[in-house]
């Protein structure tokens, strides 16, 4: 995606960020709706986060041993997301999903995983099947380098189709370990769940003895303080987190029911480890982020209203999907509810729109198949400028 292959032109090389803006190496200033692909909920270089990182830096960058702060971050995550009774910190969202899938297999004794077409769960071998994000942007059916035996353990189904999930359980009785799903998709563009879809996944996994994994790497603390599961009122068995819980630094986590997490070594036989997991810098940034959000929950109302105002500028013939501060302008006049309908978008027209917005000082994700993000640093004036630019760019 960073290569700008799908939108044309040369990629931006960025020099620094300030609040809601980024500045490139040539000194051009842009209102930023990428936000490091979602984690910068408070904008660039928020003072609380910078101060926390500076304090941590004075102590040390990495120990490979437990620290008090990582226990505090684990407690903050647990308190915000009730389904997470125990949590393990890792280094990225990819590590979180990889570890959650391994744990689900180890806990259930089964070998198959259900995922959904267009959902991206990191570059885990077995999950790069009909994936979104960069795989969709580059038009790759899958990826080279993954043995067929790995991809054979994954069943890819249409998003928002509980009927397809029922068929999969009938076809593979007692073999499906877990369903992993983005409860609000961000990696084929923003695609919300249809009414009843997530509830059906919860009921089907419970009935068939499989686990339900919510991949909230993008939505956790972004669409609500308690994540997408707070919005939909569903309690998954496992949750993966990333992005926001590091306040912009690399970190991830997976957690869930205590009886499942007790299977992770050293308490159980499912091994996972990482020297830099829970490193002091990422933990300090994450704690500062979560503490700030907890003290200022009104941020979510502001994000909602400003994102709604921005999305209102879309003309007829452009479909807008939005959940909270995540949104996508799809260049199609049809509803976008799954990967097939997302792929019907006019990507050439999106490329023209992207370049027109960039020329007007607005930085969007350089792909039709990615979400855009409003941050708490975006001002009403930022939204007005962006809306004005969009009205012109839609006709480019």
C-alpha cells in the first residue's frame, strides 16, 4: 500500500507528524486520515504519550523480563474489555492473531479455522487466504511462499453470510477450532456487520464447540472504549488487540476466557513467547493512551460527530460505510457488505479522487480497500477543509 501502486504517483516520504497533520520531506503539509493505519486515536505526538515515553526511556528500552507497567497495562485492558479475563502482550497484531489461532487449536484439539474473505488478520501463513489490506490492494489471490498444507487448514467464507458458516460446520463436524472475524471490517474498506451476523457467529460457535475470536486490532478502543464488542453486545471467547494499545508504538495482545488462557505456557502446553513483548516504551505509550481515553470518554462523541459530518459530503453514486471514526468512500453505487461487493468499486476513479485530495492537502489511505480514520486531534476546521476538498475531488 505504501508504494502507491493502486493509486499512481510516487509515495509520500514523511518527515514528521503534528496533531492532525503530517509533513513530508519536501515540507508539504497534509491533514492526515491514515493515522499510522489507525492507532493514533489522539493524533500525532500527543503530549501525554510523549511524556510517558520519555519517562520510560530514562529507565530502559528492553529487559526481556516482567515489569510492573505491563501488569498495569494488562489490568487496564481487562477493565475496559470485560470478555478479556486474562491477557498476554505481544509485539504486533499479526503476532496476536497467530497466537490466538494456535491457542484455539490447542484448546479445542481441532485443526480448522474459519475466516472471512476480505478480512486481514496479519501476515500469518494460514490466514493469508482471500485476505484484505495489502493483498487486496495489490490484487493478489493469495501469496506465494505459503505451503498448500497451511492454507488447507483455513476455510474462507463470505462476510455477513451466516448461512455459509452453517454449511461449513455441517461439512466439517468436530473439526473447526475457531472462527476469527473482524467485527467491523477495516481491511477491505470499512464494512460493518449486518444485523444478526455476529450474533449468529456467537450462537453457531457455542453450539458446535468452537471458539469465537474477535480480531479487534483495528477496532479495539477505536470504535468504542470497549471495542466493537461493546457496540454489538457480544462476548467473544478470545480477542486480539493492537495499534491503539501501543499509542503508536509496536505492541499487540490477545486475551479472553480464563480457562482458555490458562492453556498458554507456562501454565499450559501452548507455547508463545517474545523477548520484546511488553517492552517498557510500548507499554508506557499504551498506558498513557488508555488512561487518557478513560478520563475523556467524551472523545468518542466528538469523533462520531466529526466523522459523520465528513461522510455527509459524498455525492450520489458513491457508497459511504462508517462505524464511529472509521469510514470508507467506495466508488460504487451499490451497497458494500462483503468482499465481492467491495471489489466492484471503480478503483481507477478512486485513484483520481485520492490524487485530487492529496493535491489539496488531504492524506488518505492509498487504496480503495482501506479505512480512513478521524482522530481526536482533528478540529472542526480540519473537517471543513477536508469536506471542501472532497466536494471538488469527487468531480476530478
